[in-house]
């Protein structure tokens, strides 16, 4: 791994972050599916509020907590339409393009923590409604650091916290048993307690007795994300400046992921791939473990499906960390910003946080909800008698947020999709893959 820095001096010519606009234009329909201005008014006089999300937020009326239906029942003049994109990076790229045009945005846009510093930065801060001024949201209910992440330099709060991502390891008990590994969650946690290196050793043990066609872990990129998100220093230094090349956390994550990829411990999958290969691998039990921030439990439930209910369990991670967590923001350009702000405040209120957790496993970012009996004592039906709330509440108590830069999300994508994935799927030499990432950062990121 290279350790020299590519940080640029103040005289270097600035490069725009929208270098890929042409490509993004072709995929712009990914974001909301609305095609035009936001906040449609239907013929019956109802206001249509569009919510743009990625991954699994747990609000929907099909597999989620049915929050949209609940809100519509008490607000008969409102109709809510959610557009969801699996790939968070493509979602963010398209959102940035639409923000630059003030066109085609949803009334509410989700923002992942890896991009929140960019969203609150000088280039975007004025694009959002200040939700500290709209009423309805109790900012004091949120974890202090969650509010701070969504606050601009001049004090505007541009987004409200949905969840946080305390980590665990989810594992397939049936595959563990066949590989002659323990299945009790406490014993499983002891296999790798305190060290990601011990996690790799457990993987080697699994490999010796692995059921045919299965692998210990889903994705080296996913493992990279888990390891880096358990480190006190990640992509930024203490001042919030991008410092990924010299970061001990990035080095540890890179080395661990490379070892897993080259050691044959992973299924060589790209998480959230558009073809659905990763999703299908859950259903077909192709891997035995997945790094499991709380929001991953909802994905396992949806993708592994009813046939695998009761086969998955949750153990403590090698090292505590926080992977992910998101926010809801309201673009200023929306036709119904007032109604959108009211909906965003309601969706992120403690009561709704508790409902989402009960169905989807997303750990709340509101203080009282996080420590409530409803969360700490909760179990998710899909995971049987697993004390899900207890596991994740304990993990959440250990979270120490790392500094974040404007470019954490983009650098993460380069390291995983253009670095680790190339090593894992194409056998690229790690030194070459690292150099490729460095060039991408130099070429694409505006510092």
C-alpha cells in the first residue's frame, strides 16, 4: 500500500466534481422517477410529495413500517410516492446533478452520512431548507453528533437524522454448522473478538470445511467498509481535511480486505449491484457472513426471504464501529417545501424511529428511542429469539464518530469499486489497484 500523499496545494487548478455529467444525464431517471418538477398537485386537489431514497429506509407500505399509509390517513390532502435506488453512489451522483440544475428533485431527499459533509459544504448548503426554522422537528431529541453532522458552517440544519449504523456480524447458522464452526452467537463472537485478523482466521477455518459453492464472507469491499468504519481515523484528519492515503484506518481496512480477497474467503460479490447478484446470493445461501450494521438486517430479511427465516443470527463484531446512517433533507426548489418539511420531521420523530426499528432493524438516531425498552428489548421476527435491540444498542453506545471530509463517500467508492473489487474479481495487483484509486482521486475530486 502506498503511503505518500496526493494532497494538493492551494495553487492547483480546481477540477469540477461534475466531470461525469454526460454519463449522469443518461441515468438521471434513477433518482426519483418524477422526470420533472417536484410536488405534483393531483386533479383531486391532493399534494403529491415525492421521497427519494436508497437502500432500505423502512418507511414503505410493502415491507416497511407502513409509515406513508399512516401519514396519508391523518393527512388526507397528501399522497406520498417513494422512489428507491439500490446503489447509493449512483443515487448521490444523480442528486448532485439535479441540485446543480434545481430540477427533477424529490420533495424529500435522503442523504447518506458519507456525503453529508459535502451537502453541508459551501457549494450545496444553500440548496436546502433550514429545518431548524420550519418547526415540527425537535433537534434536542437527536444524538448531538448527528445534528452536528447536518449543520452548516453558519448554523443551518439542512437534514434530520434517520438512523445510525452500529455494526455487528450477521452469520448463517446452518452454514456455520456444516463448516464445523460454533453457532451460538456468544461463541461466534469470541472467534474474532478484538481483532479483524481473527475474523480472517475464522474464515480460513470455514474454508477448510465449507459446503460446496459457499464462501465465508460476501464481499471484500463490504469487509473494507466494516473495518474502516471501526477505525478512529478514516478518510479525513482531525480538521476534516481529506487524508485517505496516510490514514491508519484506510491502511488496515485495505490490507484486511486484500487478504480476504486473495485468500479465497469471499464470494467476490459487489454489494447492491444492479444485476441483483448479491441479493440472489442471500437467497441461495452462497456466503456465511456479512458485515452487519443495523440497517443490513432489513436487507437480509428482504433478500434472503421467507425460506431462510431463522437461519441467520447476529454476533458482536471484532471491533465496534458505525457504518452508515442517513438523513432526510428538503430541497429549497420544491413546490411544497413546507409540506415536505413537515413530513420529514414526522418521519424522523422518535415515535417513527421506533416503528421502523421494530420492522426493519434500523437503529434510531434519537436519544430516548435508542435507550428505550422498545428498542433495547426488541427482537425481529426474521431473526427468531436473537436479542437484536440489545446487541445493537450496546454497539451504538460504543460509537465514537470519526472526522468526515467533503469527499468521504466518493473516496470510499473509488477504494471499493475501483480498487478492492478489481483485486477480488480481476486479480489486479494490489499496488496497481491502489495507484488506480490514487489517480481517480486526483482526477475526479475537487480539493
